[in-house]
């Protein structure tokens, strides 16, 4: 469920300045609804500056898809009350507006409020409402990806609007559920719910999730997980997407099903350098016509300093159906503050 590239790069680094504290914890005040006077110590500000982009052999163009930009985030915590606000200032560039798959208008600047939500720590999880926020399933959908950018997982839920969510973990058991809308206008947006349950241990994590939409008649079942063997990490994502008339493409395609999996492995070569590789395969069944797709990708991630990192990911199509097998490259670097 693809997020913005800036968010993806941030999420891939466990030491990110954006790691908002959403873990349920006991308040320093025993009173459930205690609320202290607001002061500056309850707020923290963090951010990142990043430069990145793509190249592929189909378009033969360099393009950005919002990987380059400045992101600012504000965290707030007052006993059990939690808040988070994140905004992006992005540059989307392309060297060829005619062939780039991202833009047909040339390069442009944009701003976006990526997340804005308020929550309450119940002691067993965070209950929150967000004008725009990740849905619950986003937390575990790519848990089996150890690469940098070209990992594969279930369909695109991404951020939602008017997100009502409860998410937490207790004694190694993880859970989350959310209601969301696909647009910021309530009456015209599609509505959906998703959620997951999982087991989280020191060595392994495994999750099972589900999502359904209203008007899109769209359902997803996914199982993800990873194993930490020290210098070696293994992961897997499995999914089944089932659509019907007016599915996510907006076209009247019936009996649309996408079944696939993604396997990946990461190897920590040193404290600063991690190498990874992945393999994806899926079958799309559209109107009872099945087409197989597959690709592999290799990645390298390097930590320049405690607040600087960079990475590169190269994808090669192995089976692209009736299309040509193409090569894709993504590279980016980020500074966190």
C-alpha cells in the first residue's frame, strides 16, 4: 500500500527523526483524563531534507515522483493526549514530460499536509481521529520488505481521510482497526475499513490483515512477516485482491483478482551498509484471463551518519505479460534533523 516516497524512505530507517511515539504506555498521571496546561516541553519538531529520483528503460527519463523535498513534523503529548502533524514541501521533476509515467506537464513544486491527527492513549492502544492519516493496515502491509523502494505488497490504501483508528500491542500481540475515506469530501469519497492482528516477538513478527471498500467493491487479504537472524533478515508478503465493477481502476471490469507474493532478504555487511534482494510474482485474473508478472530487485542502504542515509534500488522485470521487460532504478539520500 504505497505511501509517498518521502514517507517510505523515512519509515525504512528505525532511527528516523519522524518516529512518532504511538506506543501505548501508562501516563505519568494516574487520572485517566488528566490534562496539563500546554507548554513547549510537550511539543517536539523534526524534519528531513531529501533528494531522489527514478530512471527506467521504458521512458528513458529521469523523474522524481515526490522523492525530493522538505518534510516537517510536529509531535505533541500531554499525558494520554497525543497529536501529530506532518507537512511536505516537494519538488516533482522530470527530464521528459512526454514519456515520463509520472507527469505530462513538466516539473512542478507542491505542498501537502501528509498527516494530521489527535489521539488518546487507552493503555492498550492509541485511539485516534485524523483529517488525514495512515490506515491501520499500512502499519504491517510491507512488513516482509527488506529492500529500499521496489518491494511489493497488497493494493494501494495509502493515507486516508477522516481516519478513525485504534492501534496497539499487548504482551506480544498486535492489533489495529480503522475506518477511512478515500477523499477529503465526505459525500463523494469512497468509504472503507481495514485491520490486522499479529504476533510480535524478538526474533519474528507475523501479521494477517483485511480491507474492504464500499463503492469500489474491493477486498484485500494479506499475510506479512519477517524473521531477524542477526546479520540476516528475511521477509515475505502475500496478498489476494478481489475487485468487481467500478473497482480501483474506475473501469467496468468484472472478476478482477490479483494474487501475489514478495520474498526478500537483507544482509548487514557492516554497521553502515546493508545489502538486500527481493523477488515478486503475481497473477492478475481480469475477466477470466490470467496474466503472470514477476520481477527481482537488489538494493543497498548506507548510513552516512546518525542523521544521514542514502540508498539505491534496482528492479528488473522477469515476466511483464505482453509488455517489454524493463529496468527501473531508484536512488535517494536524506538528512534528518
